[in-house]
C-alpha cells in the first residue's frame, strides 16, 4: 500500500470513529428525570434512581442517557419543560415532583410513558384508572406525605411537650401539598390541643420573612410542610432555626443531618429507587398500563440529639427508642 493511500485510510477512519460513537450515543434511549428538589440535596436520591435502572440492566452512559432537571421548588417553567421533553421524544418521563410534576407530564403527552412519584391518590389526580391497573401511559409510586402529617406533629409534641403555638410553613405555589398539609395538621392539632399559625413562603426571601414572623409572634415550634423548595433550602433552614433556637420538624432526613431537630416521613431514597426500577422495566418493553402503582411503606424518624441539647430539649429514652436514627 502506498503511503498516500495509508494516510487517506487512516484519516477516513479517524473521522468515522467519532461519527460511529455519536450515532451510538444518539441511539441510546433518553430518560428525562424531573425532581422538585435541588441537585445538591438529591445526591443520594439520584444514586438510588441509577441503582434501580442498573438492576433492570440499564447503566447511565452505556445504554441509557439520563437528563436531570432539578426544579428547586420553582414550578413556573414546568409545562414548557414537559413540552420540550415530549417534542424531543424522550423514551420515558420520570417525575418525582409530586402532583404538580405528574399532572404536567400527563397534560403534555398521552403516549410517552410516565413514571411518577406522588403523595396524593393518583386515581383522584386523574393519573391512572386504578392502582392495580393504571390503564394509560402513566404509573409509578404513591408515597405517603400528608397521611403522616398527624404522626409527625405528634412526635414534635412528644419532643417539645411545652410547645403550644406551632407555626406551620407551606408553599402556596405547590397548592395540592399545601392544602393537604394544612387539612391534616389542623385536624391533628385539635386533638392535641395545639394552636396553629399558618405561614406562607414561595421564595428564599419569604422563608427568611417567615422565620422573622414566627419569632415576632412567639411561636414555640415550627412544622415545615414537605415541598421541593423547602427541601432545596436545607442550609438556610438549619441556619435560621439555629439563629432563633426554634425546634423544627421536617419531612426529610437531610434537614436533620444539617442541624434540624427532627424529621418523620417517607424514605425518598426508596421512592427514587422504585422509580428507577419502573423506568428500566418500561425501557425493556413493559407497558405503564400493566404496571400497578407501588405504594411506598418505608418511613423514617430521625432526631438530632446535638441540636436538641443546643436548644435545651431533653429527649426521653422512650422517644430515642422510637427513632430510626439518632444524630449526635
């Protein structure tokens, strides 16, 4: 072979290899994962989603591409995001952004498979025909959030029995969660003879203003609703609660790890793991209509003993024994 011919072949191969690699990458199914939380607060959750995918035979970057969309509690652009995912014909839309995310996905497409994570009844939300037989292009995980509100308030009362005036913080931009939380917490408060003060926050600045208000009005404790915005502002909550020495109850453990007093709620790592499994099964050919909605039953109660001591709370042994984890 002549030197010129060899160089020509080599040059052609150098061009062909990247093209082949790009073609292979483009051929990979694309999954759009939409979460209401922030990337920084979701490291374990994203890893759990990938673990679920892996168990069904899909490895990110090898035979599937995952696009992560972190809303950070801001829902204004959700409809346009879902429309873009549909326009680009992603293989699956996986959304753990509660009802607002699932309903936006459902409104955007009746054909692309949807795997949702919602706290409310997906039948009442219009996402599926029934839990056992979804019957459409959507299925997923139903985890309990509002249903455990009474339990969380009761645990806060056990930890801080002298707290009578409880400030409840909700995000009105996430209306379904806010309404469900207030409905459950007000009913539970009546049974416990607690006084409830409702505070609203839809931005970081409004969270700061809410703390100023609850201190001014002498609330004894803070009860934070489950919400993507609040779950994305973990450091801010820890800083403000410590500054004003306010005992606070949250729905997710990350708040307690950062310095919050206690959390009680669904294990969201398990929710993301289950979402990953269903996404992988659909990629392999399963139909959402045939995959029953999974009801998550894993809950966790976490207490930060160091925080309790800092704000003058003695945690009884009986309460410590109930906890799934004590942080000290």
